C-alpha cells in the first residue's frame, strides 16, 4: 500500500531522517526505481507516482547518480522530476 498510495502521514515516510541512501537504480522495463539504504532497506517506487520524499533523501539520490539498465528518456525525466521537486522546496530569493 505504501508504494501505490503514498501518504506523508505514514510512519514509513516519516522515518526518512534515518535513511542513508547508498544506491539508486531505475528498472526501465518495469517503470520502477529503487533506493537501497545503508541498513539494507530496499524501497521500490513507481516512476509515475509522486512520493513524499524529504529534501535530504532527494539530494542523496542526485549525488549518487541514477543507475539505469539502459540509456532512456525515462531516466532523464526522473532526474529532471527530482530536481524540479527540490527546486520547489528551495526558498525563493
């Protein structure tokens, strides 16, 4: 249910402060991207869904760079989407 109905009030999403992301992969054929944390937690997310990710997690994702099975527009779109979400969190100057 967490994957299909992301809710920022859910205990799972509220535990993000403890996540240390060590891997970010895109599985283009299934439209899923995966985060792996230092503790071994594996988080599968649908590319087409918006998840309540915190700024810290998104920054970690971009620093790691997205691993993809192949070059694809889906990978570029996912990176652009994460960057857009981060920009929306930044205070306007």
